[in-house]
């Protein structure tokens, strides 16, 4: 039996919330252990934001190069060297990961690389990756184990080579025809990316619209843009079975509103959901409550039903975004170190979908506001009304904002357009400062910046 080491705090998972929290706890004078199964930095640095946005940038360059003639620039034939794209991605990931690990270790945290599981309410056994076992315990434990790609129930799936959001970035050649199961953020980002790299792409979505959390008009405009880019979008389509022929081609049979159809592709990307990494934690030894999907239940201060055990980041459910995980860290830093009273209640949840043009979203959607019975007005304007978008010949999409006509407060916004995420952030700042929409309508912004478009957007409410 290994000797039990006692710490003041244990953090399980070195993601974008767990790593900074472990360092902050250590620097506050506590003895801290960090348990990490695979690599420091979490999904964001290693398989999510950093690598995907690096590759999205490469895809955008290919897209613009092919459009050179639109701007009066001759470029000649455009080809993509996916191995160079992959190396650029790997180099940036390695740099970010090593930086995250260096900061963690230099703070004094005891980094244990291995798989942790509970053996008691506040005790864990860590099976180290390089051999051996450590038994550790602490009164404060933070679970930050994140999510992983899910495999949809589909006849024949176990016999077919498939890709997920991690493995697709390690391809050494561009797929001839990429079949994408799932019309959410991940599926669309990769679908458009590989279309720009040169693949034929088909996206299969079970629901009636892409991006099911978005308003109908937003989802329809996204579908229109992707179809303009040459991507086939199949909506209200159910998966039936999948097989592979002797040449290695994948045959995916689906049920569309028009009837059964068999799609033939070279690669199959599974992008229809993610599941929590709680199955190996042995939560039964702690009495920590998780829902039927394995997501850990927390209160507004991120504490589970067991006093002293917290969950942060994707593993607790809700929007799975890096900035949310980092804000979870700030909340626990405030409460555990600074004796504050921070809460996740009513915090704004902004996000950007890195298709091109970007979709930036914050606050209530139009449909959410109407479902709540709120009295609202909607300001909506096509990007073709925006001078900067026309000047750069990138005028696809639209922007819209939801406002309260009585208080003139902005309740939410969707910006599908050139640098949509950055424009959305301006609206978010106005919401944070409780500025009335009239302040943006009448504000003097530099011409011809995208910010200037907010004058015209909110002037729509005067018509």
C-alpha cells in the first residue's frame, strides 16, 4: 500500500481553468497537487481552439488566394500542402503547451502525470503514466476533466475508420470527400476548412437547422453561405448504417426527407457531440452527483453536493468554451483564496463560431427572448450595408441586436459577418457597461471601421 500524501488542494485536469487555479492556490501558500492524464493545457491548447484556429487561418489564406482575381490580383493555381499546415499547427501547439507546463511547474505545483480515480470522499489513487501509483488526499478538490468526442449510435460504425475533432488535424493528405456527421460548431468549422483545402464536403444534420442553438434566420444564413462555398448540407437527415467497400470507400446510408440515400466518401468525421471525462473517476466513492450523461452537478459557486469538491470547465455542463472555463477559475480564485462571494449567476456567455464569416453571439437570441415573453425590438442589417465589408469584398451575412424598448438596454446580439466575433465583443462591452443602444447609434467611430456599422444597425430601430 502506497503512503498517502496529504495536500491542501488537488486539481484534476490541467485545462484552461485547472492550471491557473492550481498555480494561484499554490502561490497563496497552499500545497497543491495537479493530476493530468495526457497533457497540460487541456482541450483548448492541444485539440481545440489553438490548433483549429491555426488551421482555419491556413484555410482562409487558400480561400483568399483562389479569390485573387476578384481583387485584380493574379495568383495562378492554388494548392495546399497539408503536411506544412499540420506542422505549423503542431509547432504552435507545442509552444503553447510548453508555456502552460512551464508556468504550472514554476509556481511550485506538484504535477502528477497519470490517471486519477477516487478511492474515498477526499482521496485519490493516481496511476502514473511512467509507472507506479500515488495515493493522495486533500480537503479541497477541483474536478476539471473536460469532455471528449462522442461516437453516435450507428450500425457498422465499429468496423469503419473514423475521424474526430482531434485526429482529423493529423491527416497527412486532404480527403477526397469528407462526410461530416453533425452540423454544430465543430462540424461546420472543419467542414468549411477542408472544403477550402480542396475536399468535397457533405454535412449531415439530424435537426431541421444547423447550429441548433441559434435563431432560425442565423442558421439559414449560415447554411446559405456554406452552400455558396460548395458544401452539401443535408438537414432532417437520420443515420441508418455505414459500411466500407473493398477500395476503402465509406458508404453512409441516410434517411432524408426525400427518401433513403447512400453517400460515398473517403473519410468520415464524427462531430455530433461530446461526452464528459468522468467515467474513470469513480465518483461513487465520493457521493458527488452527476446527471444521466455524466456531467457533474454544481451550484452557482461551482461547488458540488459534497462540501469542498468543485467542478469547473466543460465537465459541469453548459457552454463548453475556454473563456467560460477561465472565468470559472476566477470565480474559485475569488472564493477560495480571496474569501469573496463570486457566482456564475447571470454572467454573460459570449462565443464565436470560427466559420468564415465568423458568427459572434452574446446574450439572448431573438427566439429565447420571445420564449421568455419579453417585450423586445430587433435591429437587423445585412453586412452589404457595411462600408468596410464592401471595400474588402466580404459582405456575406448580417448583424442583429435584441433590445428592450423601455430601458433601451441591449439584451443580446448575433453578428454573422466579417470579424463577427470582434464586433460582437463591442456589443458585449456595451451590455457590461449597461449602455443604452442609443449610445452606439450616436457614437462617433473611426471611418471606415467595422465598428461604425453599429451606428447604422441601431438606426434601424428609428425607421
